[in-house]
């Protein structure tokens, strides 16, 4: 299968980047074709705005999602966005690979989502969840963080559940656009554990990548269960 890894770490020598490099080797070893968008190395512009369109449906008032639809339909999106969309369309599995920043993704990755997951392709009208534009693709989050597992393993934990923290990504982005969402892979407490523990994370991630087909995807709504006004039937 084709795998797209969208990677967002500013330090090439980081553990997060080592985990990324390790995954590229493993996936290639498994016979997959791997593309990496290394956002910091590319100098990816994360700021959405009027320059994202070389032709405007409405030159006087920017409705960003409407211009995304127009840009996608007419092939007039900015070249850096169009290049990322080509990779997104090609992939069967999308991996967003990042260190957790403020319970979320680094801004450069948020900007990739805002600019590349365009209306008209990934969602639009009633095309969301199991009717989303990226239906048929799988997606997974791979993240490193500073916190410990027990801080995020239940409703009673100090920060609540990790999957609840990641809801804007797991549900609001990946599931919303129709992708089959695999459970996140998490390396906990990364700067504070010893080298042996980090080596174990590399081994655990290798196991994860070798067994992707055996994972149970996360559950999300089906539009079949909702009426035209999106009330549950
Ligand atoms: P690094 O510091 O790069 O690496 C840790 C150690 O691993 C280093 O000593 C490095 O030399 C070593 N290493 C490198 N390669 C290897 C290798 N191959 N094998 C073994 N060891 C290796 N954390 C949270 O939990 N919640 C938050 O909300 C949160 N918000 C943050 C917000 C910001 C703005 C920032 C900067 C950090 C935040 N963090 C948060 C912490 C952050 O998520 C972690 O610091 C980060 O994920 C750790 O991963 P890293 O790759 O950057 O670690």
C-alpha cells in the first residue's frame, strides 16, 4: 500500500524523528511505498489565507472553504497545497507523526490540516463520516509526549483520557473526512525515560506497523443512523 507520513518535529536528531525514520525502514521492508512530508524540513507554510488561491470565485470576500472548493475544482490551488493533496490522494494510509503540543498538534501540522484537507475533496455538503471524501483510506496518529500513561488513561486521570484529548484529530479530522481511524501509537514520557525504554518504543512501533491489519479501528457515527437534519433516527 501507499503510506503518507506527515511529520512535524523541528529537530532531525529528536527521538520523534528517529521513530519516523524507523517507521520508514519498516514500512519499506514490508513492501509498502512510503512518502514523507517533513513539514519543518520543507519549510511548509501553515498559515491559511488569500494567497492559497491563484484564482478566486469571489475576489471581494474570502470564504476560505468556498475558495477551497473552487480551487480544487479548477486546479487553481497554490502549488504547495496541490502537491500535498496529490500525496494525500495517492495514499492508502495516512500517518500524522508529531510531538504532542498543548494537548494537540504543533501549529505547522494544524496548518497542513487546514490548508490541505480541502473542502470539495475531503468533505463538503453531506459528505462526512462514513460518506467523507477520503473513505477507503486508513489513518493513524503517532505521537510522542512528555506526560506519563497514568495521567491519561481514564476519565479519572489528571488529564482525562488521551482519546478524548485527541478528539479534534481522531474524530473531527480523520473520521470526519471518511477515513478508517486506527488506534493512536503513543510513546509516553519520552524525554524522561532511559535509552532502554526508548529502544522499547522503537520495537513496539515496529510491532504495531507489522500488525496494522489486526488492529480494531475506532468507532464513529454512520450517517445512516441520522435523518436529513442530522438528528439521530
Ligand atoms: P527528544 O527530546 O528529542 O528526545 C528525548 C531523548 O531521546 C533525547 O535525549 C534524545 O537524544 C534521545 N533519542 C534520540 N534518538 C534516540 C533513539 N534513536 N533512541 C533512543 N533515544 C533517542 N507533553 C505533554 O505530555 N502534553 C502536552 O500538552 C505537551 N505540550 C507541549 C507543548 C510544547 C510547545 C512543547 C515544546 C512540548 C510539549 N510537550 C507536551 C512535550 C513534548 O510532547 C515532548 O517533549 C516530546 O514529544 C518528546 O519527544 P521528542 O522527540 O521531542 O524528544
